[in-house]
C-alpha cells in the first residue's frame, strides 16, 4: 500500500503465512520424534540460557506498524506536512540454507553448500573437459569422450539342422537339439570433437568416431552349424575390431534467424529412415545433407550410401565394397495434420548388384543357395508415408510403404520378376499415469504364385523395427534356419527367406506376414520399467514356402508368442543399464509342418551396459 511503513506486499505475506504453516507441521512431526533427546539436553539448554546478556538493547526492536489513519487516501491531503520516510527496499533474492541438506533440528553440522562443485575428470557426473563441458581449444572447440561396455548373454531353443554329421546318426530327423547359447561383449571407445555452442545452435563442424572391440561366443548342440567343417566342433569364438562410426559434419549455412540450417555429413554415418526403422536402420559409408526450416517445423534428409560389407559374426563394418548403393530422401512435418502429430514422407532406392559372396564361415550368402543360385541384381524403389504422435490423449503410430522394381533372376522364382508389394503397420496406445496400454497390427504382403513373374512379397532393405515387442519378441529377435536361408532375420519380423541379414539380398518372393498383438508398458519406479505383451502371427500366403520346401498344404498360422521386457537403471541414469527379456513361442500348424516339431520354443537374454 502506498505510504505504508511495512514494505511487505499482501502476496508476500500470504506466502510467508503458508511457509510458516508448513514449518509448524514439520516442527510438530520432528518434535515428536526428538522429544526424548530434547529432554535429555534440557540441563544444557538451561546453562546456555543463563549466559544470555540482560541488555535489552542487544535485542533488535520490532518495527512499529503505521497507523492506518495516517495513511493518505485518494483525494485527501496528507495529515502531516512532514514527509514520510522512504520504505526500506526489499531484496529480490534472499540467502537460504542449502535445500538439499536443510534440517534445522539435526544435531550434526550441516555441509557447506556449493553452487558450482569442482570438476572431476574421472566422475561422469561432474563437469570436465573430457565430457565437452569446457572447451579444450579457445572458447568454442569441445571434446567429448565416451567409453561403453556392453555384455549380452542369451540362451534359446531354436530349430537347428543336424548338419552333415550327427552325434546320433541313427536318428533320421532333419532338426536336432535346439539348445543354443550366445555371449557377446563389446568395448566401444567414442570421441566427439566439435566447434560451436551446440546447446543454442548447430555446431560449426564436427569429427566423430566409435571404435569397437568385439568378442562373440556361440555354442550349439549340433555339428556342422557354427562351422561348415563338422570336425571343428559345436562352438565358435571370434574376435573383431573396427570403426563402427567415423564421420565429419560441416554446418553449411543458416536459413533464418531461428537457426534453421543446412548441414553436410560424410563417412560411416548412423541413420534410421523413419520413426521405427521399418525399412532401413544401419551405420554405413555415405554422405548426408540434412536440415530444418520454418522454426524447425520441417526437417529433411537426403542421404546416399555406398554399402560396406559386414563381418559375418560381429556385424561390424569392414572397408570391403558391398556392391550395393542406397539412396534415401525424407521430409518430416511437425503438428500436421493435427497438433501433436508428426508426418513423414519418404523415398528409398536399393540397388544390389549381381555378385558372389561367401561369408567367413564358408557359407554361400550371395546369391542365396537356392535352385541354380545365379548372381542377380535387385533394383527396388519404396514410397512411404509414416507418422507418429498423439491425437488428444491417444498416441498413434502408422506406416505405409509401397515397393516396386525388378529382380533380374530371383532364385525362388527361377526367373526375372517384377516387384510390387506393400506394407502396413499401426499402433494405438493410451496412457494412464504410470501405465501405457497399446495394441498394434502389421501386414506385409505375400507372394501368391512364385512362378507368375510378379514378386508380391514385401521385404525391407535393412530393417530393425522397434515395434510389436521389438528386441523382446521371440519372433523378431530370433532367426530360425531353413535349409540355406533364414525364415526371418535377426531383429526383423519379416519372413523374407534371405540367406543373411547383412550379406544377403532382399527377396520379394516370400510368404508375407500378418501380425496382431497387444502390450502394456509399466513404469513402476524411475529406476524400473517393464513391458508385457503377446502376438498372433500368420503368413499372408504360404505358397513360396511350399514351393521352396516342396511340401504341400502348409497352413498359414505361424503361432503365438508372449514376451516380457524389463529394464533397470540402478543410478537413475543411463550410465548403468540392465535389460532382461524372456519370451515363449507356441508353434502353429505352419511352423509345426515346416520344422516337423510341436515343441515350444523360448528365448532368454540379459544385457548389461556400463557407460562413462
């Protein structure tokens, strides 16, 4: 109020009353807990009180409030000709004890509060130059180093061919003991050298790389599986080192004063072409132009890859030419067609040349060992429309792709075929506090007649979709072997009958897939989250499998699976991460006839990741 001697506003007084009430409640609670201690210290308190000074002047006098009658009202003259003293200025900020250690009733000394704690180069939670918190050269050149330890152990039951020689040759069954065990260890050393304050605008330039040391240990119960020579046994241990990522990025120019930009990258580039990785996700040799526009409402990418071969066992990059070229262009538009939903349109082109390739385990992978196994070229184009976001409280994901092109000599059709296939996927979910309920479906068209010259079975370029359970799904994670090819590829749900995920060629003469399922995502605590779900699986058309195996009347029902995924972060961050994923698969009539078994299959894996 103007002219008041009390400089505290009504709002400030209200906050003071609420704070005082809160302090009273805390005091009563703590007083009840500490009452025995206070009684024990009563004599000491009396002694201290006896030493208090008697001088009343030592106690500051309370301010005297002004008489309301002396206040000047609008339209009235001041009752006093003497000018009122200026009100004391209230500070904008006030020092308070550390909020982390504040405990006025503690008998222990309170630690000193430091706003900026000193850096420690060995502590990833403290600021230091090795994390990119401070420049290493000048004022704007930074270096961030990362060390990641990854360990995977996985046990599974998977249809396993007996190979050329079996431990029990009197058993005439084609598939033998399904037990397998795999261990993978990766030590990744990453560096990121860049110029610019990337927290506020794109970097001016960047040099980034990741060097990986890999060990893989695979053990099965049948000979002739991990080695083409049965005399080498049932266990394979391999070691590999490689640059998995190595790129240079240059900021070309800004398109507006809102830091809309255009950048260029070249080298071994990690790239996912859509929201979920339905068509392409890999790190490989290429060049990329990317940027945004209209205050980041639009984002776009144009990237070309000259693919390198992968190591057969570690899946790490090599510098050998794969004789495959890939071109991808996509555009994202945020908040369209509704607020909160992001839409993407894309074009993919895959040219896989006619070559012959044996993997490091001496198996023919290109062309697939089917029929006459003639080298052939695949040219495939993909037009896509995808989207992800929310409409009101409903979370929605959708994807549609149409593939067309030509395969010069498809091994399953034994002729040149024209490609025309399509793919649909959708997911709807609803959040209830710590629970997300979701349902989803996926459809990949299948080929109805392998001999008609039309390849209608959909296949991706190099997919690894985080969809329908992703890595926790048995069907997506595992890769059942079927003669010289795989029914599906590791981390892909498509039954494409390729010889190898990385070293094989896309095959559009396949049975296709219909998948439908539901899952629940549960975040019990900030440290732990789970997902639990199940999927129904069915071929679109089993004719390609019948033609390949020369078996009649194969049903379309693949089976049903249930999966559980658990993730635990013991320190509330991603510096230490534990994943566990059990899954069970119940074969349907198609799977039982293909693999001549009604046995239930399962997978159980655990991942441990430590990052500095």
